């Protein structure tokens, strides 16, 4: 009886390991596809005066790419952001970045604080991309 339970547990354990391995390979493949897509976007961001200052690759079950870009506030006035958003409407990644910048500026204006240099955009690419915009040098990383 105990041997039968041990055998069942062993079989279940092997099945779980196999599923985890399959999931891990699928997640890794999907992550690399997303990273490849974003590698095409970064040169376009530089055309809009966002300069890459930091580039990081994290390798795990689900790989990630983290890129930091810096720009000048004068290049991203509300009017210019509207133009850029119209120009990038067909590119989900570009549109996401500039829409996040626009929203960050909009929320910042509501605080009545002065703009601190520089404009920093951090993009973390993984299965679910994340875009963060900093106005001024962040103290919290």
C-alpha cells in the first residue's frame, strides 16, 4: 500500500515537473519574441530624442529586458506629444511609451511642481511590458 502511494506521488511529481518545464520553455520563447519586437522600437524612440542610457538583460524562466532612456522636457510639450501620438498610432509599443509620457506630464502638472531634469523613461520588457516615466532623477529605484 505504501509502495503504491510512493509510486503515485512519484508519477505526479514527474508530471508536474514536465508541465513546469513545458510552461517554462513556452514562457521563455514568448518573452524572447516580445524582446525581439521591442528591439525594433528602441531605434525609433531615439529618433524622437529619447537616448538609451542603460540596457539590461535578465535571464530566468521568463527573460526580461530593461532599458532606460533620457530626454529633454522641451522635446515633449503637450502639443508635440499630441503630434507624436498621431504619428505612432499604428505602433502599439511606441504609442504606449508616448501615451505614458503624456499621462505622466499631465499628472505632474496637477501637482503644480516645477519640472525637474531629466525626463527618464524606463521600459521593462517581459511577458507583460511595463513603462515607467520619471520627471527628475528618481530616489526610489
